[in-house]
C-alpha cells in the first residue's frame, strides 16, 4: 500500500498530480459554423511576437489579437481589459483578478500608449528585445516599401474583385495568395492556396462598375477588372466562397480562420477599382 502511494506523483499538499486528458476540438453536426472557437496562434507581422487570435463580440467581424498570457487586472487600464469565454473574446472585465490585453497595446513596433503602467512597460521592453533577436537572426524582416500604385494596378491587384454565386466579393489578398482556412490533421491552418493548377480557373474580364443593385455612381470609370468564376460548376464556386483548397473541398475538417471575402461595394471600395485587366490575363485566364 505504501509502495503504491509512493509511486503516484503528488503535489506539495499531498493531492495526486494528475494532468487533465487533452481533447481535440470537434465541430458539432448541427453547428451553424465550421469555425473552431479556439485561439488561433499567430505572430505579429510587425514585431514577430506571438499573438492569439479570437473571435470578438463587439460588433467587429474580424478577430482580435490578444497577448497570449493573462495579466493582473490591476496593472491593465480598464479600456484595455478583455476576457475570453468559450473561445470568444469580450472587450470587458469579468470581475476576476486576471484579464487579457490586446497585443497592439504592447507591440514594440507601435507607438507606446500614454497610460502605460510600469509592469506593462517592462513587458513591452521584453517583447522589444525578442523582436530585436528575431531581426538579428534574420527571422523577421522589416516590411518593404509598397510598389508604385501604377505597377500594382496594371500587374496584380492587391485586393481583387471576384464574381461568384451571382455576387461580387472583394478579397483581402491577390487571387493566387488566397489561403485555405481549413484545419489540417496537425491542427494547423492549411497552407495551400485556393487557386490550384489542377482545378478550373476563373477568367479576368471587364465588368460594369455600377452593380444592378446600386444606383448609378459618379465614378471615373464605368467598367472594372473582375475575376469571374460564374462559368464554373456550382460546387467549384462554393469551394471558392468557403475559401477551401481542392483537398478540403469535400472535407469535414473544421475551419481555423474566417473567410476573408467581403461583399463588394463601389462606394466603399472605389480605391480598389482597376480599369485594366492584370498583365497577361488575356492569355492565362487566372490570377498570375
């Protein structure tokens, strides 16, 4: 009896030191979304430090990047306190002694907030040292200057407009850089692009700027370059709308990120209207 108790690992107070069994997240069959409500680990593109991305409930459709560790609520200003419940980030304090803080309040690549407590200032210096090590090791590079607007417009739209399922959407990345949002078996986001050489491609075409659902607009041009996918099969258009690569088109895997499509509005996105087709689009018929 004594030998059995001696072999069981115990904490300092004598209680058994048992670690909870980890469970993989699954999407319920009746769930209205395939997006897993867990922190999506990532890194800040400006300083390279780790960021946990969570869906938010403050009316913003995007995710919020939080510092991966909890901090004492007493050292965090009230306007910067967040808490996470069931994987959802809430911009408020839940009354516990701990809270989360947005990474933007600590990012060393940004200007320091005016009201920064000594504890947060020390944490910001620690992140700055880590960013400096990444730069010295070549793991982080400072963002390069954007190309001239004329070159971007004529060769590769940074935010192209796509026509699929009868709706015009604007993307957050070039056509060939739109990444699959599905989860892999290693529980990471799929790195394959939605555009695939083995799958049918869309066609760049000139489309009327004023959509049928809009009133005539006073824009400098009446036609714009659009990546047209309406001639593809319905399942293929649905794959693009769900932002899945061909390997995850019919998969039951969960999504680790939100789709980046945004309904196109000529009034809101007029700066992304391109009058000319991308260079070589007439020959290649896809986002090269």
